[in-house]
């Protein structure tokens, strides 16, 4: 899989944004410690911008910036053959065609290293009004099944089923999950104390207030 395959499988921007919010809320319930979470969502990332993020603690990550102009996705797999640290900078074509609406994301310090090199192996974008996701013109290395890390990075975005998250979380957190509770959050239904308890009996809705506000996720308050 490459970013081009991901582009054909990703949902529209509003659907992707809702999926990212659900992922962030589920992780907030499962992992009260922010440092241990894979997925997060920040509705106050920047003026008129929101950001979904993933980091696995081993150096792999993605960032998705949502704005009125559309959405920009940056992914980095530290072991990918297309790593900028293996090729004296970003792989040719990965960033070359990013439109002006998202050039500031390419240069965003949070997405670059201390030398200003963009930390990226895969990049996708979709401008408001565009009918599909876009990727640069890239000649991928031969004989590599996942050259830019896309399969590794974006699996839960291209398979947006509750079952996919349940499999991931049970493996990562090592505990069984209530699939109906996961489906409740995936449907963006107001979070209830019963759903929270089904996922984490040691947590309350009150404990999640800040995380729910960050995701603009509804709560029943009971």
C-alpha cells in the first residue's frame, strides 16, 4: 500500500474528521494518561484549524489538519525506505505538488525537525470542493510493499469499522473491549456514564470533560 492507495480509500473530509474525533475520545476513555495514547484531536490547533494526530511511541506518527480550505495529511514512518533521513530530505514528489492552501503545513515547525526538514514519508491533501484526495507524482522504490509506511500509519482511517478499532485496542491495551460501546462512540452518539464504564470502569464522565471539549464531542451529562 502507498499514499495513492490510501487516497482511493479515505472517506470525505467531514466523515474523516468525525472518525478522528471518535478515535480520540475512545483513546481518552481507555488511556487517561495522554502520553500513552495513540490518537488525539485538538479543535484549537490554530486559527480556524483543527488537528487530529497519531503517535505510536516508537517514532511513527501522522497529523491531519482540518480547515475551511480542506484537509492536509502528513504521515511519517521512521522505518520506511522513503524516510527523509535515508534520502537527504523528503522523497521526490511527496511534497512538491502540495497546493498553496497547505504550503504552511509543509513548513509548520511542529511537522519539521530542528533543522527545518519536513518529517514526512507520506502526504495527502484535499481542498474544499475537490472531489477526491490528492497525492504527488511519486516514483516509488521497487520491491517494497509499504514504501512510505501508509499501510502501517493509516490502517484505522481506511478501515473505519468499529471492529477494526476494537482489534487494535485489544491488542495495544491488552484488555477486552465492549464492541457496542465502541460502536456508540463511532456513531458520535452522546457519551454516557454507562458507555464510559463499559470501556473503563475506573473513569467517569467528569474525568473526561477536558478531552470531550477538545474533540467537541457531545456528552449526555449522566
